[in-house]
C-alpha cells in the first residue's frame, strides 16, 4: 500500500490563521493553527506530513544578452539560474525552429519593490534523452 501524504502549504494562513493542507488524492483542506504533525496525520489518516518551503519569487530584470531589458519572474536568491525563451515570431512571419532556452543568473537581489537583476550566462543545453532544455548548475 502506498503512503498517504499531506503537504502543508507555505502560503500565508487565512484570516482565521488556518493553513492549507494538500492531500495526495487531489483534495485540500484548511487546518487550524497549532496542530502538530501527529494530529494532522491522525485527523486525515496520513502516513507522512511535509511542510512545503517558501519560495522567494520576485520580479526580475534581464540586464544583457538576447533578452536585455525584459522583465520576468525569478527566485530571489543570488546565483539562482533560470531558463527564459525568445518570444515567438508574429503569426504572419515565416515559422522558425524553437530557439534554445537562454540561461540567466541572479546577480542582484530584488528589494523594496525593485526587481532582481539577472545576467545572461549561456544557451541551455538540449537533452537528447528528453528533448527538453536542461540547466547545468555551476560546481559549488
């Protein structure tokens, strides 16, 4: 038998302090503040409770490269890399093959309403196994 898993969302609680619990069968429920993981497991017949991490998304400004001046969204963490794509050509244009993804890296954090700044790194590699672009991380 597969484990039953519930994920406590990182979204802020509602006005009554209740948090969102996502269940592995696709349902969701609001849970009261102060419930322990054991209480959540018992109430919803779960084997495991996971707390989702908060992901610091913010606006980002691509400073250079093929998408210079473009705004997009990014994870607000220095060194974070993301893949962005050139916009498709107008419908009446001659079709072109899908362009490779363009890898940008966060070099300045977004603060006080100012977007994070990203610099162009390289084009993304395309995996021969999946046909999807892959993002190669820098060695730490």
